[in-house]
């Protein structure tokens, strides 16, 4: 609200419209912000999407907690066998190569073929 101005909600909406400002409430259940090593999770958030002259921004409030991310990919026996068959390496070497490239089988195979 602008100091010194008494406006009802209709007048406020009209003033915002003149300035090219539009707000939209979003019915979100959870907001997750992913970082390299963890996630910031906002539960029961209040999310408002604001559009001001074509520029969209989001305002988020809510209960926050953090959780760490397990960066080791899940590696199936099939993935390991695929790398072993393509490179003639041991299963342990294949698993290590897959972990190093975060689960990218093609890159693991190329690295082992070097």
C-alpha cells in the first residue's frame, strides 16, 4: 500500500491495472527449489504470480525445510551389463564408470574405451 493513501480493494485493483500490474494466486501444494547438493522445500505455500509490463515474478511464502540430495544415481544390473558388454571391462569397473558420469551410460562406455 502506498503511504498516506486510503483505497478500497476495487480502487487498488484499478490503480494496479493502470500501472500494468497483474496478480494471480496459484494454488500450490509444495514448492521445491533444487540446489546442487540439497533442496529447499516450502510446504503449504502461498504463491502469487505477478506480471508487471510483461515481466513475470513469483512471490512465495510458506513453511521451509531443507533436505539433502543423494547424488549417487541408482544403477541397475542391466546398465552394468550393458557397459560390460560394450567395453569388456569388469562389473566393478563398469559400476565405477557409471557413477563417475552420474548414470550416463554412453559417456561411461566412451570413457572406458579410451
